[in-house]
C-alpha cells in the first residue's frame, strides 16, 4: 500500500521536471542595427531567426526549453557593445551571446565573455585578431575571418606576373585583411607592391587612387587594385577614375546585393566571395532561399546566410548538451563540432574555435534580367583548399 506521504510527494515530483524544462534558454543577439553596418546587422538578424526555425523544425525549442532571443543595438560603438554584453550576461542572465557586426565592436566584447565565463559566438565580424591574439576560450566564430577572404581572393586572382596594390579601411578589418591577403598571395606567384589605407567613412578616393596609380605605373605585368572595404563601397568611384586607361584592373570580394547592383559596370571582374544564394546548392540553402524569397520578397543575402549558420550552430551545440547551458559543457560540445549551413559543411576548429568553411571564386556577369551583377561561380575553395593558419598564441 502506497503511503499518504508518497502520494502527496508525487504531484510535486511530477511538476518539478516540466517547471525546470520550461525555463527558457536566453540568447543575447547584439548587432550594429544603426550606423554604417546597419544593412549587415539586419540581414544577420533575419537569418538568425530563420536558422532557429529551421534547426528546431519550427518549435523554437531544444530539449523542451524555449529559445528566448533578446536583440540589442550596439550602434557600431565598441564601448556600447561591451556594456550591452555585460548587461546581457550580468543583468539579463543570458546563457549565450551572438554578435557583433563590426570587428571593432566584437573585439571590445571579447574580454566580457571571459569575465563572465560565458560563450560568445562572433558573427559576422571578421578581423583575424578575434580568433587570433585577442581570442579567449569563450569565443567561437561562425563567420569566415579576414584570412578566409584573403585566401579566396588570392586564389581567385593571384598568378605569376600579377602585380597588386591594395586599398583598405584603416582599422582592424582592413589592416588584418591586407596582411592576410599578402601572406596568401605569396604562394601564387603574384606580389603586392603598394598599400593604401583610408578612414572607414572616406567618400573621396581621388588621392589614394592617384598614389596607387603612380605605384603601379612603375611595374610591368598585369596590374590590379584589390579592395577590402565594409559599408559604403568605393568600387564605382574607383571605376570612375578610369584605371582601365592605365591598364589597371579592379578586384574585390563579393558583397551584399544592394552593393552588387553598383557592380554592373564591373562585369568581368574576378574575386573571391563568402556566399551567393544562386551559386550554392544543398538542402539548407535551398530551404533558406525558398523561405526568404517567400517571406521577404527576394533572395537571401551574404549576411543572412551568416546569421542562419550561427543559429544552426547554437541549436546543434544545445542538442549535443541536451539543452544544458553550463559553459564548460557547451565548450566541450562545440570544440570540433560540425554542422550543415547554407554554405555547406562547417566545423569549429578546436585550437581557436574558428569555423572552417568553404569560400567561392567568381567572375561578374551583367545579366539584364537581374538587378545586380551576378557573381558566376568559377570554383569552390573547400575547407581543405583554404589551409587556414592558426593565428592565436594559445
């Protein structure tokens, strides 16, 4: 015969598990929703929410725990990004954070993750130093880094006899990108003979362009200006200065679709890219393209795919821990973790928590039926092709 004490305890025990399971998993999503990277942040947020839906099969939950996403706007301000992450971990009790858009903001956030001993997934900021000399063990990055961009662009345009001058923004993104590009280019037989850096908000490129023209005029061979720039893009302004009259070509990485609209006069240009919705065919990307087109009235963009990849990584990690958000269990689950993203296979390298991933070579085509210059796929640079160095000093 069951005692009255056990009968009274049974409902309490029965309620305990659902109550615990009902506690949401809190995710802070910190992006530069205002400022020069607004378009990047908005795409990333759309992609992140679609990724959560896709990875949880529409439930928005893992192991019976709802995923509660709280958005914060870091406004492209490093100090604000740092304080918002501290607020998320300290006041909001977030279990995981995802951000930021700009590299300067992301770099400011890294020590906060270490202070609170909680996981920060960096997306979509790309400066190498994030998973390099500024890295700590609580940092994972789902986005490609500057060296990914550099290697893909070097493989796309680097050949013996090619002479290159670079133009980059004068902060971590631009300088890290050029440094990595030079290293990657060395193996192709091409060489960099001049570097120019300009403030991120530069709108008049006449002076740096003239210095580049003068430097390349001294060099025989195929002359190319390679540009690495985030935000307002200088390519059409450089084109307007007439580099072709001097036998100089332009090259840069792929960009978001609104910028690619301005690339129509650059038909024939070659480079390396992170993502283009029409160049990749797998089940994840097919779903993203179909759902984004249906809901947003157009195809997904560059940073939409980044956001979705980050969300799928979050869900995959939580599935591996059974919904447990203990930081050490998350780190153990995520080191070496593989998942399928819009770009295909991705994995977190154990040594620096950088997500290894494919990149893509392209050649621009001006298709009258499409609003933007179409980056036609020339080659996929797979994880094994990228030979991505480990940059941190762990």
